[in-house]
C-alpha cells in the first residue's frame, strides 16, 4: 500500500526526457512507472528508467560536507569555498578559476552557476560534460541557422518516409524513441537506414546498414549533396529565398562527389548508390544523428554536411523532415539555454557581441560580464594541469574517468591548489577534492529539464534530501552570497530562478532569437509546480500547452540576414599509425549510464554486462593472439586499459569498441578514458571520443577466477578484477599473474567468512583449478572458482544462490560444480534486464515453439517493455533455427 502520493517527474538519463510517475511505498521503496500523459514516452520506460526505484539507496551517498577528508559543517565549507575563490581571483584574476558542470544539473542549477561565473566573477570559464556529447551539434546549428536550434520534433520520426540514423545506436541509447520509430515503421512502412561502422543492435533492426569507415560520415553526406545537385533535386525557391553560401558548399561537395565518398567510406558502390537513391526519392526524410557524428575532431563539419542536404532540398521544418540532433543527456539542452557552455551567454545570446553582453549584464545588475569565450572542457583541464586555473568547482560529474586522457586529468586535479566537488556519491573525482559538498539527488531535486525536441518538463522531488544534502542551486547561491553577491542570488525557490530565466529569454527579443519562454516569466509558485511539459518557443502571452513547434519551413533563420547558411565541409580520410594500427571507439551500452554512479547500484542493470569488454573482429583477435573471453590490453599513445575480449564479426576489422562506463571503483584497469586521445574539433571543442589510435595485446595471466560474495571486500588481491552488484551481494571477475600460495586462505580473505563457517572445496593435484563455497547455516557466504583459463561456470545460476535461503546437501555440491543439475534451471546470461530473462530461458521458449520475438514476449515477457533486447532475442531465435537446419 502506498504511503506517498504519486509524483510526476522526469527521467534523469538520456535526452528523450521521458515522463516518470514515482510513488513512495509503505516499505520505504519507490514504485516507478512511465507517465502515460507525457508526450515524450506515453508511458514507456527503458530498462534504466524502469529500475530507477532500485537506485535510491543511501549506502554510498555523500551526506555531509567534508574538508580535507574530515567532516565539516555547511557554514565552514561554504566560507572556505567562497574565501578561496575570492582570494584566487584577487591574486590571479577571474580567469584563474573555473566551474565544470553536468547535463545532470537542472536548468535552475545551471542558471545560477552561469550567472555567478560570467556575470559576477566576470570570466566565461564554465563548461560542462555536455561539451563531450553535443557541442558539435551546437556549433553546426549556429553556423547553419545562426542559433542553436533543433528544427523538428519527435513526431517527425513517426511521420517520415525515411529515417536515417547516423552514429546512433538508438536501440540502446534512446530506446523509448526507437520503439516509437519501430511502431511508425509497422504502421506506415517507414524505411530505416543506419550509418555506423559497427553492426549494432540498431543496425540489425534497420532496413539498410551502411558500415562506413570511421570518421567518413562527412564524405558520405558531401557526396550526397553533390548527387542531389547532379540529379536536379535542388529546391530552387527555398534556396533562393532563404539561404546563402550554396556555391562554396557545392564546390567542396563536387571535390568529393561519389568517387570521394566511395574512397572514404569503403562502402560497396551499389550500396552507396542505394542510399543516395533512397534519400533522393523520399520527400519526408529525417536524418537523426548522435555521438558517432558529434564525438569527432571534424564533428561540426559532419553536422553541417547533413544540414546542407536538408537545406538544399528544402526538407526542413515540415512534418516528417529535417536534421535531428539526438541529445545525450537529460538536460544538455537546458544547459545550453542558460549559457552553461564556455562559449555562450544565457538565453542563446552571443558572448562575442558587445550589445548582447551589455543586455545580460544590465538585466543581472552585475558589476562585470565575461568579454570572451572561456576554456572548453579539454582546454580547461589542460589549463588546470598547467597551473593557469588554480581553483576549480566540479558539479555533478566525474571527469577523472569521463574525460579523454583521463590519467592526465587526474594528475591535473591532484596538482590543482583548490578543488571543490559537489556530488551525490563518491567518485574517482571526489578523492581529489579539497572540499566535498553533498548534493541532492534526482529524487530530491525540483526544477526543469529540456529534452532533445525542445520540450521543457518539470523534475519534481518526492523524497527529502538525506543527511545534510542540499540542491545544487542552493549551494551555488550560498557561495555567491559569501563572495559578496547576496542580493543577486537571494532566491527562495527554483521557481523564482525559472521566472528570471524566462524573463531574460524575452528581453529585447522581438523574434530575432529562437529561444523565448517569456510566457513563463510571471508563473506563480503553484503554476510552476503544476507546469506541464511544453515545447519552446513560448513568447509572452502565448499558451503553454497543446502546440507543436518546428523551425525554418518558411526560412526566418537567426543569422544577421535571416538566411540559412550552407557551409563548405572538409573531407577527412581515416588514418592510423604503424605503432597503433587500430581505431579505438568508445560509447554506451544498454543498461549503464555515464560512469555508473547510479546504474551500478542495481543488480538488474549490472546483469547484462558485469564487466567491461572490448569488441574485436576475429581477424584482429587472431593477429594479436587473443582468444574469446581472454583478457586484452588496449594501448594508445595516452595510456592503457585491460578488459575482457568479446570477439565478434559485428565489429569492423581494424576497429575496436570499449564501453565508456567503468571506473576504478568497479574495475582494476577498466578506465578506457585513460587510453582516449584528447584531440578536439577546432570549432566546437568537442573531443574525438570515437577515434583514438590504439593497439591490442594479450594480457598474460596465470589464473582466472570468478567469485560471489555477500559483502564487498575492502581490497581485491588480483591484478585484474571487475566487481558488480548482485541480488544478495556481489559478483567478481578475477585474474592474476601468479597463483596464490594457498587458495583457501585467499578465498577466506575475499569472502570475509567470520567465525566457524562451513566450507566445501575442491582442487586438482597442482591446485591449478580450485573451487570453494562457504556457508553459514543454510546461507551462502561466498564462493570462489579458479582455473588456468577463463572460468566456465553458469554465472547467473551461481549468483542466484546469494539470494537463496536453504542450500543443503546435493545443492551444495552442484554449486561447487558451478552447473545446475538436470532438475534445475539455469537462466543463462541476462538478455532482458526489464524482467531479468536469460538466454537459456529464451532458448527453451523457442524450443517449445516460440518462433517469433512476439511469441517469446508472450511466454516470458522479455522484450515487451522498452524493447531494447528484441534484436538479441531475434538473434537467439535465428541461431536456434540455424541449428535445426544443420
């Protein structure tokens, strides 16, 4: 029975911006379901969103301020932060300090942080981890449109005849949106094309997959522009009335043409022609792109190459057509709206324009205003390392792991004279902080976020902040007051901040700026609390609901001459070096988020991939002497990481893929950021996280291990380890360069057995293989499996024993064997995280006649929630059919 009222709020994961209904329960848990009334998801949630209620525990929360590792009170901590920042500014100038924020911040948090840095400190050194995901989209939008404007809406994906997904594994990264797209294909026959070097689950679900060479997207679309011109598909009226710069863009496109696109992409000629023909003949085309485009040293040019094609054909701003940037974070766009990037002012005003700077300064009543762009993320941390930035405040993000050249970032943080971190949990970044400030988490915060389609939604608190945690906006305002700016930061609620933000957006804005929500400038506290999701712009006097907005169908761009700009784009051919012959690509996986500060808290989300991995083509694995499930060392000019080998033909030869998520808290050597090069796009400043030079080599070990334990060990004595939560405890993958002298002692130390445990063990004559299980009564305390090769045990089945309460007799022997008996079921590796359905369960359903994904769903529920596992279910069905056929 619920003890709290349902609260409508917004999911804190990707840029889809799904509505969530959270209901506190009598037992202290929180029930989570999708909000059927929210226009982003209409009640659907992905595996991560569905598991939000499982991530709210306090076991690793920051609950009180700390100074130098000791507990402090808020007043002491805030006074120290204000004093050190003020002293640094006085001694070295305003550009000697910096803020680094996050797309996890709410718009109101972002607004006050930006106001403090740019308007009162007087420098623009505030950047955000959104620089790592969407900066090239911003730069491409500004070059083409004169503003950071996403022209279309999610409905366009459902109204298009052709949807082209470029560098987007939408099935895993924006799963609810992908389900909307699949439903549209079922309903109206939409064709889906995926452009991605990897054969992702999204590529497998597409009608056409273009497995282009890495970084060749720009050439693909330059060739398309030339093709569109050659077949006479120019919308002459639109181009003549609403655009400029076509001649230069066409000249650059002709230099590429079909031959250049063919050379750069390495596609078969007939496939390239098929794509160009599809794009040409489909009037309603949406080209949706994400990190595969943005995270490139030529990402801005890729964005403009896509936009050029839509401008040329006039396929923009009308239902079912246009370029569409799929935002990576829940509030990356909200941060852009308030100027949370180093090269922006609030309200989409231009930091390079003196009249815009004066407009903002006057509105804020600030003593000064930043006069030039500040340091973007890569340059910011480089400046910290070089000693130019002497005081740094990091808010809600973990750059010690997420930044490229992450080891250098950690060195910079260690050397910085004063580092403040405000966050929810301890991270690899908080350990470098002189002051740690406990921030309110998702369930405790109130404010707004903006999703990928410009839709502003309320995030509402439904739990009280634990301990002494405070909202980010409150922390920033308290520091600002102690720096002498109390009057300008005397906010009493996030609604008050939002009203000021809305008023600024309408200031001197007679339609010359895209972002305008001045309709919200007079919202009461109650109206703010009840605010329903709405798309901007909403100008003063306009209604907030029931309106879908698109841009540029009739021109009216935000450039000085109100014309959209064609931009000539560079063609970059992928290159590798002799010492580092492979291309390292990094990215997300289905059930994890960023550096796992939230998703690693729930066993359900750790069950799909419990350790990091490296996708390697079989030929590359053979050349390097790497076998399936062996450990592989990835080496780049910047650093190295060690992960599990996943040998698969879905990976393109010459490239490897490693997830971005693992940190020093979850693995011994899994931080792939250490190996990522820090090169960045010269226009956007976005690092090329999808393209680093690398090589692979076997990580030689003498033994492999797998363990389940009830309590997390304080230390894990192994050169390689990866730990993940499990129901009832933890699961650990292990490997080492030398065997333990006594495996029983090793197991006792790892498991933490306590007094007089009952132990079963097995070892061969030379102890190369060893197995041990320890019990207290009928409860499993832990088990350890050691072998000279990757350990062959039924991991999901073994893990389930941690939650069992009656393990006796023969069941103990079966556990020691690592395999279930004939009368027991082994779920196998988890495929569907939403309902914890394993591969063996799906295979059994197929054997019993479930010959389609839908039939498997009816039998097991697998694939019936977010749908992101449906391609994997289809693989299992196809594999079973092939096995029968042979």
